[in-house]
């Protein structure tokens, strides 16, 4: 067997040029596979107990579903500079309090990692081992030798498998390294965290290309102008992919935001027109957010339509619904909408809040600062029900809000908060006094 080192194409005879990817002289003779094992009867397979190892970083554990599972591979992806190495070092340091942890860096020297550890005020420990290495065989050897109970590989794109001369960062190389490391994770019964860069050149040899090989795939997201970092799972063999972890990048590394509602709704002074508080739900957790809108007259033939943290198509649809059902003329207005604090949200339950913010700005009438707004908006101008209304309202009550505009037809009883059920957009605007 011959295999292309660039794309993984297999051929029974040697070829000068790979017919799949076009690379010259990339085919090398592949090792014969080990003897095959017979299948097992399902009934005979013992049930394995999964014991999660919490990282003690509660927001990270929440996304994992409770902690790291020994024998699993966890991919942590994100754009360069988002904070992957910072998070990985913080986690490694916490895990090293109990058992040896190996942090393998192909990008930074031990000296650079030491500097970062100083910044992060990571306690000196003999159990956090740093290794600068690219060679996959050497990496595997050191994982076995050090008997590390958890491993970080920063990044998977800098790991070179045996005979890997096709260059760093090809899909084949990244896939091969991931595959071998996941086998080792299983054999050693340890969790291995793989860091993967989302590259500018597209996602060809990036984390996307190895998602199918890992047990858990997490991404760190964050706006360029924001220090908020969201950790989100796109794949989780051991839990839900709905939970998010909320962090803030500070001088001392990533700090958990334990009370996101408070964090995302901090407003001071009188509330200006265009601002409204909406209870959204991420996974199982309700989070209050502030939606801001700016609607301003323009003479341009092509008024601006911009949305940050919200789906622009959804905003455009809501603008059309406002024009049709509230009779507001918005075609001569520039429209900007965003979620304060750098969160990105995709929930139709935000619709009524978006409409309220837009109308509030357009009419230059502020919305009462103690009121929250929630509801999906239909094309006919009707306000529709949302899931988890009770959780949303409880969160609003917890934060001290006193009034909520909600879809009609919901049976929620909550003493702490005055409920204003509305069936249509017009009723909602009336309830809000805008
Ligand atoms: P880093 O973890 O190196 O990103 P990645 O591994 O994803 O490429 O972090 C990058 C940025 O974070 C860098 O611009 C500096 C900043 N940073 C802080 O603000 N505080 C800190 O404590 C650390 C370590 C980094
Ligand atoms: Mg890094």
C-alpha cells in the first residue's frame, strides 16, 4: 500500500503524482496494519464506568458536562490569539495539583510558557511538566514515560507524525497525529486536550478536519473588540452541546463570569431609547442580555442594516414586520442592532426584544429600566410563545426586575414579577409605552 502524505489517498502501486490532490512525490509506502481482532458480542462487552475529572474551572466543566473523561480526546479550537494556550495552561495547572500533567508545546519555548505562567500567577509545582517537541513518536514516548495523568498538545498543527515530510499543517498530518494520540489516550486512560488553530486560509487542515476523530470539540469564541470569551461545544460524546462557558480575558488570564446576567446587563444612569433587557437561554441556563438599537434618519439611497451578535436576516425580517404591522416607515433609516458585551445569540425568543429596541430608538422613547421583554414574533405581527419562560422570568426576578412583557397564553405564576401578556406587536408596544 502507498499513501499520499498530503491528503491520505491510498494506492496499491507507487505513483509520482497523487491523483487526488495533485501533489508530486507525496506517496510513501504504508506500514502493514497489525493483525485484525475478532468482533465481540454486544452482550459480552463490559459496561465501562465513566468517572469525570472536574477541572475545577466550573465554567469549563459545565461545557464538558461535568469534567474530563479519562481516555478521551478534547479538541479546543479557536482563532489565533483568542486564548487557547491561556485556557489550556490554566487547566493544566489545576489538574497538576493532583497528578503529573504534561504540557507539550510545539509553538512556544519553555521560557515563554514560564512567562505566561508568571502572568497567570500559576503556583509553582513539580507536577506540571513542560515539553517543547514536534515529533509525534517522541511525544507519545514522553506521555508514557512521565506517566502523565492528563496531557495538553499545543497545537495539533505542530505535531509531525513519523515520515511526515509533507509539511506542517496538512489535513493528513493533522488527522494522523490526532488518530495516534487518541489511541494513546485510550490505552493510557488519560484525557488529552488538543489545541487547534482556525487558520485564515480556511478550515482545510484546521480543527474542523479532525472533529470526527475526537470525543469532544470545543471552540473559544470572542469578538475582536471584546474581552468576553465564550466556550461552546459543537460535539460532545459524553454530554450536551448546548451549554456555554462564559469567561473574561483579563491581565491574569481567563476569569470565569459566574453571574453572566449581571455582567451583560450592567447599565448606569438613566436608560436611553434603544436599550432593552431580554432573558435569553443558552443550554439550560437563562442569561439576561441587553439589546441595543440605533435607528437614525439617512438621505442615502441604501440605508445601513447592521447587526452584531444577532442574525442580520432575522433583523431584516423584523424590520419588515414593524413596517407592516406597526406602520413605522423605516426605509429612510439607518439601522444598527447589537447585543451588548460581545455575545452572539441565535434565538427567536429575542425577536420581541429586538423589535422593542428598534421602535424605542425610532420613536426616541426609552423603555422602563426595570422591565424585561421576551417573545418570538411571527410574520403576521403576532407574539408567539417561547421555551423555558419560567426559567427566564425567575432569572429576571433574581436580578431585581419587576415587570415582564411576555407572550399571551402562557401559564406562569410568579409573584416576584408583574407579567404583561401580549398577543400582538401593537399590544406589546402599548405595554411598553413606546
Ligand atoms: P493565547 O492564549 O496565547 O492565544 P492562542 O493560544 O489562542 O493563540 O492568548 C492570546 C492573547 O491573550 C494575547 O494577545 C495576550 C492575551 N492575554 C491576556 O490578556 N492575559 C493573559 O493573562 C494572557 C496569558 C494572555
Ligand atoms: Mg497559543
